[in-house]
C-alpha cells in the first residue's frame, strides 16, 4: 500500500532533481530516500524517474502520477491541520521571507496584521535577498515573500505577485557628507560617488541601475552587499553612499549617523507579496489575506 512518506520523498526528488539534494531537503540519508522511492515504484509498477549523469529526469508516467500525488499529499496536510484545530493544537508553521530593504518598515505591519488572528500557526520571519526568496518559495521553504517588485522575466511561472505597498528611492549618506545639507540631489551628481548596492539586477538594485541608465549614466559601484544592514553600516563607516527605499532607510537612520536626501529625478518602487500559485492550507491562506488587506488598508500602496 502507498504511504504518505513515500509520496513526500518522491515529490522531494521531483522538485530537487537529484536524490542527494532531496535527501538533504527531507533530512534523511540518500540511500534511505532511494530505497523508499524504489519501493514506491515497485508498488505502482512503473518508474517515476530515469537516472542521468546529472541527476534524475521524471518519466511521462511519473509526471502524471506525481501531479496527482502532490494533490493527495497537500490534502493529507490539510486533513492533519483540521485534526489539530479540532483538538485545539497549533496548526503548524507560517514562514515569511522579506528582502532587507523592506524589512524595517514592513515587519511591524505584518505583526499588526496577524495580531487579531488566533495563534493557529507559528510565525517564522527571515530576511534574505530577493533572488533567494524566489528560490525558497519554489522549494516550499517559504509560504510568502515581501520584496521590491522586479522585472516579470525573473519571476517563475509557478509564482504570482501582488502589489501591497509603495515607496520612493532616497539617497543615504553619512552626516558629514557634502550632500547632507541639500534639500535634494540630482542623480547626475552621483556618477563619481562610490555606490554601495545589494544584489544586482534583482529587487531595488534593478531600480537603481535603471534610474542611471534611463539618463544615459553609469553608476560607480564600489561594493555589493547581500543585506540592507551591511549597506547601512558601510555608509556609516564612510565607504560610500547608497540609494535605497526611503521607508526602510528612514527606520535605519533613527539609530545610525545618516542623512536621507530626496533624489531628482526619483522613482516609485512597489513592494510585492509573492507566493506560489497553488493553494496553501486554509490557515496559511487566511494569514496571507490578512497581511494583504492590512497593508492596503494602511494606504502603504498609492498610485
């Protein structure tokens, strides 16, 4: 008889593309997951995967089976959650990933959005890069991501995004910088300034680069960091300047020796909520809806 454990392991191999990565994902040994998938294949009477030099490829019959198996597996998870609710237990984990540029001003709003809900799910919040958020969503390691809107070509077909907030870009400089007393700074004045940025081509760095390129200018990139906090620390230390979402920078400036200056021309950026297209558990869907509605009601999203 088929087991839910065998389905879980086979789905992990399908998603990860190799038995080694799948074993790491579900925290068992590679021989153990190979054995369980082999038993499943014997039970159903056909191969799910073809072994290749680079990993595995799903067979035609395997793809049809695994698509159905995924629905069965998710149904079992929902059934387990229902049982937990009926006995008054917590229903599991709800994980949110935020890109570092939006974390300072969005985390308090996320907490407020969920404050009136019964604590059925344990909340897990992590801060990472936009590209990593997309990867973790596809790996089922995150339920939802909040990040600056990026070019649609970067977004997988398995993910969907919704605009939930708006921000402007702002210049961040040390208090002793020559621009500190200015009411605004023209972008063309920054071409010789050492610019500290986050991962290139995704998230708000994509916006920054387009701001320069639209004017026929080239940014003088002196350093690339993987998080907002490190960028702020480097600016404070005099390693350069940065262009960041204004709301997040404003929170950091309260505890750092920084000046925030409007840019001309400026650029509106959108903060998006990103999730997988397929449905999650009822509790997780409720959490997503609550966060989305709260952010929109706070009028953080403007045209």
